[in-house]
C-alpha cells in the first residue's frame, strides 16, 4: 500500500437527527465502500464543499428528490472537523490505485462502471487490520470531477469544529 499525507479540515454530511454525527457505529452496522456490514466503523468525510454537495445529490437522485425539495429542517447538516496529520492509504494517485489492485480509472472500472463496494471492502479490511488511520480516495459521488474523500478509521476521536445548517452550506452564495 502506498500512502499520502493528509491533515486539516474535512466535512461530513450528516442527518440532522443524528445525535453524534462523528460516530462510526452506523457504518459499522450497515457497511460502506471500504467496510463490510458488521465489521468495523468508518467515518466517511469529504475534502471539499463541492464533494459534500455531490454526496447529497447522489443520495437524493435515485429517490427522485432534488436538493430544493428538502425543507430547512430536513436538509443535512455539514459537520466540520480537523483530521490529524498522518499517512493515509493512497487510493488517489495512479501508483496508489495500482498498489491496491484498483484500476487507474477508479472510481470507475475499465468498462466505465463504478467499482463496487465488494471490490473495495477487502482493501479496507486489510488496511484496518494493519492499523492504517484511513484511506484517502477519489470520490465516486463527484464524477466526472476528481473530488476527494477520506475513509477515516476511528482511532483518535475527531472533534466537531462547527456545524452548518442546510441553508448555510448547500446553496452557493
């Protein structure tokens, strides 16, 4: 596995009903791109506001909902946190992707389809097994632009630096 240094502000899109938006228990139970269900928790973070907006659109679109359809109270919060400086598994550069056995077209495979969670989850399990702090990866939600996400494996607890309500963060000013 190759590594990239990362630190600084990352954001998490959070349901307003979540009591603790930086809790990884939900992802532990349900799984995600880098962790199978009932395995270990991951806090999925976005490196930019645009990637966070793309995440919202990606979740709403299959349900036929547009962002403007959400009420102020139901729109997701944006949680700002600071990640500790560390070397994270590289799923961004071509060399990093190659070292993980992923195509350099990631998050798309060679046929243009999205690389499935079932391909990524064993990589996440291997990284977690050797106490990696997380995986810096290209965003599947931000296609075709090259957004970045961080699958943060809880070790050092993250702290909420501030929260933004739906109407404060989603709509460009």
